[in-house]
């Protein structure tokens, strides 16, 4: 039992690598779903899935503390998915995303 507890305590720092990701979304009635990923310590990404029947144009603003926000625009065809990735100069502590989508 003692060895088991030591192993659990040794693995505890591995779970602390991930950073929190907050998403503020304005989908304007579109059937868009998203999944966020903490790809690396300084890279964040989001995958957009369009389940609707109309194409969508989405804008994603990535914010990481004191660095300037980075904006990415992407078109997501109906029934398709797209990934958007951003690399920052510093390690990400907390990533905030503003997702805005409109019909094309």
C-alpha cells in the first residue's frame, strides 16, 4: 500500500501540465461544435466542426495574458471540420478564446 501511494504522488505533477482554456462563443444559430487542445506549453489550438447545412466563416481570437491577442479567420464548410492553431512567445498559463461564427 505504501508503494502504491508513492507511485500516485510521483505521477501527480504529470497532471499539472495542462492549462485551463476558456471559450466565449457567439455562434449566431449555426450548428458549430468545438474542441480545444493544449498542444504544447506555448501552443493552443481549437477544432471547429460544422454540423449544419450552410458554410460558416469563423473568427477566433486567442488571448494569453500580457501578449497581444492573435486573430485567426477560417471558413468551415458544411459537414466538415477545421483546426486553428496559435503559437505564443511565452508559456501559456490560461488561454482565453473568443469564437464568433456567421453564415457565409
